[in-house]
C-alpha cells in the first residue's frame, strides 16, 4: 500500500488530492482533503481539547521564541518551570541580552542540551544589537537567527505574526504519518520534504496559528506515541494506520544512531573552605558549564586508579578517600559513565592544576554544573 498526495493545478486551482493505493487500483481518493482535515481538527480543538499552557495564545514573539527553545527535545512538564523562571528573570529580550552567560547557564541548569541556552543568549544579543530589540516578522528572516530552525521559525511566524506557515514537529509528523499512512522515513531528505509539503497543504488558510496549535495538541493528547486514543479520534474512519494495523509502525524512522560510550572520572578535591573546579571549553558537550577536574578514559577505570590520578595531578602527595560506583546518563547518541573519586591532598594550599580554579565552597551555588555533577555535590552537601 502506498499513499500519494499531489496538487492539481489544472482542475480546482490547486486542490490537494490524497490518494491511497492498495495495489489493485486506488482505494480512496479524497479531493480537498486539506479543508476537511483542517475543519475536523479545528472542531476537535474548539469543542473540548485545549491543553492550557502559559504560552498558549501568546502574541509576543519573545515569549513564543523562549517557550519553543525550551521545549526543543524537552517534555512540557519539565520545561514549564524553566519557562516561568526565565520569563520572570528576563521579561524582555533586552534584559536577556544584558545578562551574563554564566547567569543564563545557571538558570538553565538541569534542562540539558545546553547549546540551546548559549544560542538563546547569543540570539537575544543579536536581536537587541542589530534589530533594536524587535523580532523579525517573517519565517524566512526568523530562520536566519542562530538556534532557530524551520519548526521554531514557523511557530513564531504563525503565532505572533499570523503567517500561513505549518509547524512540523514530532507530534505533527506522527499525526500525518498515521492518518495518511506515510511510510517514507521522516528522518530522510525525501521524508522531510514530503511531510513539510503535506503539512503546508493542510494548514487552515484563515487560522494558521490556531491550526498549528491544534495539530500539536492533537498529537500530544490523542495521537500519542504509545496507546493513542483512537476511539476519540475524529479521523478514525479515514486513518490508514488505524484501519490497516500500522499504528505501531508509523511514523517510520530510517536512521539508528550508534551509541558512543564515554568514561568520565571526576576528582573531588577540596579543603574546608575551597573546592577545585574547571570550566568546560571547546566543541564538546556541556560547553561553558563547570565541572570537577576530570580524567576521561577509553574504558571503565577499575585498576591502577592511584597511578592514573597521580599522572593527571602530577603529584603523588595525595590519598584516595573513596571512589563511587559508576553512574550512567544518556545524552542523545552518547552514554556518559561517571565515577567520582574523592582526593585528600597533603598540601591543598600550594596545589595547582592547569585550567582549574579554586572557589569558595559558600559560592559554589553560583556556578552551573551538568545535572549529575550538581546532584553529586548536593549529596555531599556542597551545593
């Protein structure tokens, strides 16, 4: 079975046709499906099914942008308190632009994917300096901003400026793949183009913002990844996935990312009043966040720990007080294996290590750390 959609320019002046081919001829051909799809979706949204969120109905492009950046690769429940904290601390793009990067990173701490925070801050400064604090008003101009891709640009353009531009996120892809039985992998060039084209053809002409919000809500509330509520679905009669037992298979992903294991061995080096930390730099995870002195190894560090630490510290005048069990954390296509090793130095006062700094224990809460390190310091009553 295949599904094709095309725009007929000769008859009807650009009518969208959805044709489902079962192998023995067309089983179903639905002209003007864009209008009926949008109508059913908007009726569902109006009747009973709005998810109330503080950014719903927002017209301020700054708040829309802020919410969309926070919600990239983040569940709504997790991102909501961060949105409220950012909105309270930086109520305008000008105030965010004036903030210090360390302050922005600290406020972001625990949300993950920290490049979003760096891009957020950099883009705020760009808008303030080059656009006089006013957001660009079109999809094409918004896409030029750092950290703003097709989805975020479409959301801002439609919600804030009423531009007829369809959003295409995971929820939208899932709805379209299932309703129209699209078996093309969404993570391929061909698939991205097909889903973007179909999404744009289906969007409601008069209410693009409401339509975009409705289809995202629908994907989250009804057409969920697991256990979708097909009995509540207004498309159940025409849904290809429902009627051909394809719900578990769609949407289809082609690429499977290979997981890379990394082993981070952190050294807790402190006195009664100070602790040794370092700032992560370079093109790697957690850029510009702080961490404890770290030794990365190619495999778990089980034997000869003292020798490895001595080589890293360039001294033998220390003892190992304890070494934690391994803690693992998944970061997209990487699995980080943590181990914390507590070090007792014979002479903390004269100790120095390249690219590290000693900070007061009482001020450690001012620094942004990756979540696992932050939790470890909290357990040690140091954060």
